[in-house]
C-alpha cells in the first residue's frame, strides 16, 4: 500500500463526489504527444484483446512509428484555442453538472472531470474528490452504450487506484444510460432543431463508434445498446424504418468490426440515388476527433464525391441544457439513498455535530 496523502480527520465535512470520465485526448496535436497518448490507449487490454507479447511488437514496432504523424494532422484540423475539443467541452459539462447538483443538494456535492487516457487523469480526479471531502463517489463513464472497451476500462482504472487507498469510499459506477428517457428526448430534440434550421434529409444515419465483431460475439452488449438507442430516437421522431439506419465508424486493423461501416454505407447510398443525408453520433457525449474530423469532414467528402449533394452533421449534445438535465437526472437516480441527497440532511446541523465529534476525538488523543 502506498504512503497516503490523506488522513482521516474527526469532524471533517462529508460530501458526495461525482467523477465524469470520458475517453481522453493528447496534450497537443503533435506526433510526440500522439505517440504518448496512443501508447497508453492502445496498450489497454480492454481496447485490444490480443496476446500481450504479440501486440507489444505490433504496437511498438509498427503502429507507434507510423500512426502518430497521421493522427497529429487530423487533430490539427479540430484543435481549438482551448485545446482538445473533447476536453474543453467536457470541462463545460462538468461545471454545468456541478452547478445544477450543488443547487439541488444544498452544496453537498462536488464534481470533477477525468479522462481514461491522458489528462486530467482518473487518479487526479479521484484524489481531488477526496481532498474536497467526498466520502461517497459516483463515477459516470460518459458512454451511453456499455462496452468493455470503454465503461469496463474506466472501472478497471478506478479500482486500480482505489486498491492503494487505506480508507475506501462508498462507490457506485454507472454501467450505461443508452435508453434513459431524457437522453432519448435530448437526442430527438437536437435532430428536430437541425430540421428547423435546414430541410430534413432523405435519410437519417445514426453512427456509432465500432468495435471488433469478435467482442460482441464474446458477450459485449454494445451492438444491442446502440440499436436500442437509435430505435428509441427514431420512434420519438415518428420515423418509418426506411427513413433511418444504424452504421458504425472508426474501425481499425484488418479484422471484421461491427457493420455496416459508415463510409461504405455513405458511398452506397450516394451511388444508388440518395442526395441528402443527416447524420448524428449518439454514442459521443461530446464532440471530438471522431465526430468533427472523421464524420463531419472525411465522411462528408466520401458522400459528396460518390454523388451526394447535401450532408448535414448534427453535433453531439455537448453542454446543451437538455443534455445536462439528462445527466443530472441519471446521476441523481444513482445517488439516491445517500445522506447528502435526503431531504432531512441539514448541513448546518451536521456542521455542529462534526465540531462536537472533533472536540471529543481531540480529548481522546486524536491528532489535530
């Protein structure tokens, strides 16, 4: 067990801590930064399920020699004055969630942000919550649809960090929220807003990040979660089955991934006469490289070059009011039953009791 940087103090105020976790981003759009980021990301056994010795040679002998330079060029296209779009948007989401929940629960909640890979890290986020007085933690992986490659990887890292803590917090990890009514409503609302700005396209595509087909065959529920999210949104919009379709993007390597592939579908639709496309990515809680560069730029070119005429990318929910409302309701449901959320919890009375507790402990010889 590592040397602790936190000691229990009698009478310390207790809070409920929430950690929002997304995938991550390199520190800069440069080959060296991408090399560090990809080395951490692609070495995760949840992401690449392959014999470690064989994958080590492939990763360090080939991939990390070639891919960082190409990926850096892609990141430069979407990089902002605030840095990575994913991290910048996630910070705004964190602030909005904290403001909402602090008001709702009388200041007894603290919220922090972490990325599974890169910075801010999960260890830093957990330590920040503890330093702020949190003794009960809710971890929300910002992936609506569960996959071992994402949500389970967050769980792995959280528990790895906590293995070195002497006094463990109460812990709840939200598994998924792919069919939560408020998420579905928020997604449908964002699509309606797009249709108010521009004429509705012939086809609506729901594009989700792909994973190897082998992972689903081995029991990962991700494919079914994606299909259900899309179906519920389509029902909310009262679309017929021939007006929408699910596709999968961002495949990597040579093995079969979930199909149909997004780029191939766009090409086929254009070649068979479809002139206009609306596309949304309901698996991404914040816009990032995969939405802003791959979907909004690269796949736009695929569709237009194949004969399409109008291509509309519908942004992620980001920090929209409906999205923040949905996230807060999801979190509130998982916080239920803990003292900070109960109507009878009085911070003033609690502070008096904490002071008395501390005084009693000091009289008994506790360290100040």
